[in-house]
C-alpha cells in the first residue's frame, strides 16, 4: 500500500489516470484486496468482515474460482448448517468458505477446532456481515490462527487502484456499495437502498438482538440520518425518540455491530476520556445521509478515510485510527488521522469555500500538524501558510 501524503500525488497516480482508467457500470470488477486475501489464505485462516452487500460473497466466489474443489456453506441455510455442525463437507475440499458463521453458538471454539485438525492443504475463508472484530477479546481462542480483512464499499481510491474512473457525483448520490454504484439505472439504485434498509431491520437486527420496540429503533435510525457530521448527544436523541439515553446508545451499538454506521470519536491521548465525549456518527452507505449535500461529502470522506485506516491496520500492521478534533471552546476539525496515539494529519471538508477555516488554521498554527482543507468545487489547488487546499476529488482518489 502506498503511503498517503497530503502534499503529494502518488507517483503512479497520474500515469494510471492517463493510461488505465475506464468507466465501469453494471459489470463485475476485481476488488483491490483479492490478491492480498489469496496470499493470506496460504498462511492462515482468513476472516473477511464487512457490511451486508459490500461484495464479500462475490469476492469469495472469485477467489474460489482458483481452486478445484470448493465447499461454500452458509450458516443461515438449514442444509448447510447441518453440514457445518457435523464437519461433513467433501473430504477433497481445497477451499472451505463459511459464511455467517458468527451466528453459531461458540463459533470461535468451533473454528479453532476445525483449524487445528484440518488437513494442511485445506484453506479456510470465513465471511460475515456483522463486525467479526468486535468479538475479539482477551484470551481469544482464535489468536494466532487468522488474518482479519475488512471489505468496505467501493471508494474512489479503490476504483483508481484497479484502473476504473471514479465519479464523485455518482458516489455522493448512490454511495459506494457495488450494486447501486455500478447500475446503469438510478431508480434501481434507489430500490436497492430501500430493500437494503428493510432487510437489515427485518432480518439482521431482529436476529442479532431481542428488540422489543422496533419502531423506536427505526426512529433513532432516521434521526441519525439527519445528524451526520455533528457530535451526537444520546440525551437529545432520547428526548426526540421518547426512550432512555442508554437505549439510544444500545441501538447505535447494534447499528455499529451490523456495519450500518460507525462512530468517530474526538481525539484525546486519554482514550477513556475520549470515549466519554460525544462521537460523530457516519454511515457506510453515503446514500443514506439526509443532512444535505455537504454532509454527504463529509460522510464520503469519513468512510474513505476509515477504509484507508483498515488498509493500514490489516496489511501493514500500523496502529492507525480515525478521529476528529474538538476543544472545550468547541473549535472543531472534521477528521484526524492518528497513528500510535499521535495525530499524523488533519482534514477539513468543504463543498465550496476555499478560504481556510479559522478552526483549521488554529490547530495548524498551534500544533503544526500536516493540514489539508478539501474543497469539492475548487478551481486551483494551492498552499497557504503551510496548509494545503486540495480538490476533494483528487484527495479521495489518493487514499490508498
């Protein structure tokens, strides 16, 4: 993976732009992580986690095409569940794909047993639409037996990396999930989103938790769609939804567990203190944001930066995190890339204004962070007082 430098364009970026990029709609495209996953399968078991319909099953099938004998088993299917429980897949299986296995009681111990007793030539790929990483705790029985990969929706940078021309307006309108982004028909993209949310509430949420008041949960979900980019007050949402702040927090944690939303916390060297402060909530599907066009752009940056962070963690073992900056006086900057507890660079996102924000200037002057203001509608990129003013599209394309 290339290092993301705010002040420079990667060496191969311009060349890829001229020679290799093409527009792809309503067709298959190879995901950028495919070869890295295949490589890791030769070393350990691979856990592939990410949102529902982000492309995990499609990617797993593409990987499977390179093996002679493959067993694909989905724990949600009764027939497959019996085979999984009895470990009765074809003995000659070269690649075993287990989907939604985290729904199985004691699934970690099950995988440990399968892995420890498997034939040396058997490769194991585990996929799931819930956050497999949240189940990792001290004393994890799978420790040392797997590599974790996160497959998030498409991003402008991923398209660039596989030689496809990204379209910023398309991302802002449809989000980065493969089906709505790649389809030719914008109505089909809207229909996909409607069915996506409906299936999450009807199937995944009800199967994950014993939710008694689904209507209240749906209301919290709708309120979050209108508050993207702002620090979230559990108390404020609880008053609007007529439920307790603890219930609001619980609902948001369920949304997080299912990769529907993710939180960005304010930076603090005291981690416990940071977690107590108000987080900002973003959606993995940019198309769900109803706060306005500018907030959709901010959400696109949030999910693209998170994807960059996961790439750093998964493939380079670098201790990165995505946070934001906020002082007691409520001076705020949208995003901070944090490495090993130290701010590496900060980013403010704007739709139109190329004038450097006062908050951004304050943090840059006081702490001398690498600093960028990303502007969607910008004629010329420039540098002012050490702060980079970049076209949002260019910056998104470089996040790889």
